[in-house]
């Protein structure tokens, strides 16, 4: 299925909790894995409440790097 464009994926990671370092590592790993299979990836560090600036557009979703 060549020629089919994959959607851009935003990976939310980081944050301000005690789990920040783990989230940074796991989010980066998720981003690398997605990029390796051809997805354009945008890593989004939510340290500064970036969630307030995100918008769902045309049903496209973002995925967090850590629970």
C-alpha cells in the first residue's frame, strides 16, 4: 500500500510529577518506535500544561508516553 500517508502522531510525555524522568524515557521510546515504522512524530513535553493548548483535529489523537 505504497503512497498512503500515515497521520502525524503527537506523543505526550514528561509532565511535572515524580515520574517525569520515566515518562521522558518511555515517551521518547514510543516516538522512536513510531518513527521507525513510518509515522511522522511530534514529541510534546507537557511540563508547562501544554494540554491546554492541544486540540483534537479531524479525529487525530495524541498518545501519552507513560501511564
